């Protein structure tokens, strides 16, 4: 199955990054920077996900940002 959800990598700009920042109450724009990636790694690890720090479907689902 192919996901319609984009994977956002370090340095990329995407509106979903801003939405994750809102959920985490972390200031910043729509760029996935190193500090946010470190926070994501911690959240991913704490929830049994691969801790890569990128925004993927599982991580976005963790933050309630995917509508099924």
C-alpha cells in the first residue's frame, strides 16, 4: 500500500511541520529543523516507533494529524 502522506525530512519546508509545532507548543515555522527532529525522536521512541526524527505517517498519526 502506498501512503498519500508525505515524508518530511530534515531541512524541508511543509505545512505539516507547523501543525506539529502547534501540537507540541514549539515556536518556529514550517521547516523541519534539528531541534524539532530531536523532540520527534523522543516522542517516537517513547511510543514504540522508529526514532528517526522525520515526519512520516506513523508520527503524524501519533499527533492526531491524519484523518482516516
